[in-house]
């Protein structure tokens, strides 16, 4: 009998914004909640098990859902005690994920408002498809 391989095609259809800040995760979420009118709340940490590691890495995760508008917002820390979630983005401390239909103008306005926060050094859009470890962003 032949060997069968299951290939899973993930959907990377979301907006990804990289945020650089030296602040703790809860302070960044507080700032984004105030700047963008969101209500991000802490949820269970994102658990990533690398083939090279015996123990999984845990990355703090905050989420906010607007089911009436079919929108989901997430903040994920890029750093854990064991390394980076997305190693090719070393300068990013947090990733802001926006899932749902959103216009580019609104995304650019959100980035501008994120940058206005005194807790944020910079924020910029990241091309998800250009990331080698984009599978780590599947929630």
C-alpha cells in the first residue's frame, strides 16, 4: 500500500502590523485600546513547539472580536523566554493582526494612530507572504 501525504493550505488573508516598543504587553494593549477604540483582552498564550526544542515556547496573546462586523484583532508578542515567534523580524516586539475585510486607507490610518502613542517607537505593515515562519501566525 502506498504512502499518502496530507497537504494543508493555510489562509494568510489578514493584515499584519509590526510594532516596536520596550513596554510590557499589557501596556501596549492598553495604549492600542485607547488609540484605536478596541477592547483587547489577554487570552491563553500562543504555544509553539519547534522540532529542535523539547519544551514549547509561549507567546503572550491578546484578542478582541467584533462578530457583527466579522472582524478579529490580535496582539502577539514576538519574544518569549526561548526565542522569537518570527525570527526574520527581530526588530518587532509585537504583531498586530487584523482579520476581516478592511480597506487599505483604514489600515494606514490605524498605523498612523499606533505611531502616535508615546509607548510605541514605530509601527509598520509587514508582508505576511514574505515571511518564512508565517505558519507561526496561524491562530
